[in-house]
């Protein structure tokens, strides 16, 4: 059973598209098959083309320490 329409209204985007911040995200298990390391390694490439981007990384897993280490360097 799906929630009623009022549930989805909580997630409705209320900010105009032209004024939103650029956010790129990863949400998932920190494991090789999910590609989290590739995602982290791509951050400098993205930032070399666009300076006004924020990155949001959510998750946990066996590669957590490696992800943190790569983000700190």
C-alpha cells in the first residue's frame, strides 16, 4: 500500500531550480561493487570544471576508512 498524497508533499522541491545549489550525492553501502571509491576519486575532476558544487556522501561499509582517507587528502 502506498502512502497518501500528503506524505509525498513533504518531499516536494520548493526552491526554484535556478536558485538551488549544485549537490552531487552518493547514498549506499561503501563497498567496491557500489563504486564509492570511483565516486570519491571523481570529485577533483568535477571541481576542476565546476567550483560551486557540494558533495553529500551517506553510507557505511567495509571501505569507510578508505573513503575517509581519500576525502582527507
